[in-house]
C-alpha cells in the first residue's frame, strides 16, 4: 500500500480508493460476474461491441435507455466503455459521448476498440478521459504528465503538486461547467467514499447544462449498512457495503439542487441480502434548472391529477383542478418533462414582458383568479354560433 493509498479512507479505516482500484484493475483483465446485476440491454446496440468489453462490463441498470439523438453525454465511471458505445449509437453523429474513469486498466480496455467501433459506426463521437467522478475538474492525465517532469521527492514537491492540481482545475477542467445534456452512471456512485459524496453530487450538477438531466443506475439498500460491513473491502468494492440507503439516495439529488426527481426502475426482488438488509438496483432521473429569479407574469397552471394534490421540489402545492399561481420560471419548468403531461398551462391574455415583470413570492401557495390571467383584456361576450363544441355532439 502506498502512502497515498493510506490516507484515502472513508473514516472507518477502510481504504476505499485502493480497494476499488485493485478490484476493478483485476476485473478489467478477468471477468467477475459477481460484480454486476443481470441487465437486459437492447441487443441492437451490442452487435458492434467486442465480447471482451461486454464480458468485463459491471453494471446494475441501463441508463442509456433514456438518451436521445444529439445529446452530449457524460458517463461517470465508464469502465470498459460499454454504456459509452451504446450511447454513441443512440445519440448518433450529431451527439457526443465522454467517458470518465480513473482506472488505467479499464481506460486501456475502453480505448483499445475506439478506432474499430468508429469505423463500424461510420463516425467517431466517443472519447475517454482520466479523472475521479467526484472531482470532474481535475484531468489526471494532465497531472500524470506534470509528475513525469516533476517527480515528488519531498514535502515541498508534494505541496507544489497540490498547487499545480488546483491550477489545472481552474484553467484546464476535465469537464467544463454547463456543458453536458445528460450525465449517466451505472453502478459506480456507491464506490465513492462517504466523505466525498456531497462533492460528487455537486459535480454532477455543475457539469450539466440548464435543463439537463442525470440518469443514474446504482445499488441502494433498504436499511442503513452497519459499520462492520462498510469496513469490508470486498463488500465495498463489490457495490454492496457502500450502497446508499434508497431514500437518502434521492435526498442527495435534492440537496445538490436537482428537481423533478423520479424513480425509473426499482426491481421488486433484491439483488443481494446481507444480514437481512436488501440491496437492489435503482435507476433515478433528476433535472437541473430551477435556479433563477421568480417573476410575476400572471401565469397559472392546473394540475390534472390523479392525486388530490402534489408538492414539487420548491414546495409549491398544486391542488387538482385548481388554477394555481406560479412564477414564470416554474411555469417554464412545468412545460417540460417530467411535468408537462400532468399540467395544463394557462397563459395570460396579455403578455407581461420579462423586463417589466415584478418579483413573485414563490414561498406562497395561491389560487390564481381567472381575472388575473385575463388582466388587460377588454371584457367580451361570445356565444357559439350554432356549431357543436365537441367532436361527437353538442355540449
């Protein structure tokens, strides 16, 4: 164990980074079926992927099902590149896929087949970068180059290295802020040590564009994992003892500023059970873009149901069938997934320009009077002229 490994613990004495690195370096060379859950991938996208990559893929879900043509995709913990090469086919030549991993053996496996897969696709839209998923500003290959020129021999060299790493973060970030349409990850977040997880979700949020989304498949537990299991390197590197408790997994997205958080897939049967604790795959989607001022433009929304009332991530309560007052930012958010098919939007009769809009107090829940959305419109009377108002008969 190196001196660097010795300090990379999670607080319980377990060297998480070293345990994960050693396990996945081995798994890059020899398939380890126990590292993954059974997942049904679309066979169309597997045809061009070499068997060596498929056999050494370790995942618990398929976030690629939620990508679209033209997306710029970031795969956290891309491993041998399977999800990246699936994504490359879905996003097409107008899209782009970036895989990030810090394991040299996995990166070598993923990069080995890049030219061949690009030739078979007819375009090259995949690249792999070396970095830690909780520190997406630091390009580790850039740091490797610096270390080759300036080896660390004493504490002064080590301090210079820390300063150089921060310089790279600021001037040459591995992944730029607000540059990604979709961040995906497949059974990797649970491998990050506990004290780095707040930063991990912050980085997830930082790199996404406004309106972008995270689609994450990971292993979660139904109960807290006790310390003696968390201290087991085999269980941690096997995606078990580092599992998020499922409710806290969702809370981590909310704490990082995401909204519209939803569970896309949760198997009824657990993947594993240890001491009565159930571990299963969970696929979650969450959106970025609720930041910004709240402005009054006389807009309203009606929640269509089926629930009697719902509360969104900003605390807005929507009562079924009632015209609820919302700010322009919320009005625009509700026009997009995951809300659009549950909401009827009511535009104001007279547009209020953004530069003339007054502040809106989003802390309140208020019903919008129909007269407010019609403000500025001349009252009128309009009756049907003998025509039926419905396709199948008169009202």
